């Protein structure tokens, strides 16, 4: 009986980890802009959209809409591909009006997502952290 309890507990733990690892959800955002490092805050929502993710930021009255490809750690290698529940990294292309850019995010051990980003034509990098609401 004891091995069953141990196996059941282990499977439950793995299931909880997978649910936490999935990037889908709504987050509070704090970040700094490329170049001048001015701070900003807002929210971001991540939704699954077929094989990709839709990422929608609301920052200081502006909406930025992105499409992301997920990545997961498989036996020590990062594998990009279809959106799956164990994705722990996102590569995001985003736009707003005539502006566009690229962002890369990785889930941290504390459940937050941290990343770097830039916009088209920039020679600098900003940073951003997402904390699940």
C-alpha cells in the first residue's frame, strides 16, 4: 500500500508542477524600457491559440499584441515547438500601431516569468517580469 501512496503523491506533484509551468494566465508586469531604463507597469494576458500563444499587454494606456512560440526543457535541451502545458519559455513577436519588437521570457523557480525585449530598429534591450495575478 505504501508504494501506491508514494506513486500517487508523486503523480499529483508532477501534475501540479505542469499546471504551474504553463504560461497561460493573467500577470502583473513591471519592466524597464530599452535605452533610457525608464520603469513601467501594467498587465499581460497569455492565451493558447492553436499551436501558439497570444500575448496581450496593457501598459500605460497602450495595447501590444503578440504571438509566441513556446519552449520546454527536454533532457537538458530547450526545444521550441507547439504550445504545450510544460512550456517554460516563450519567444514573442509583438506589435502596436507601427511599432514591433521581440521578447524572450523564461519561467523562474518562484513562478514568475522574467525576460528581455527590444523593439524594431533598437540597439538596446529592456527587461520585464510577470507575476501571476
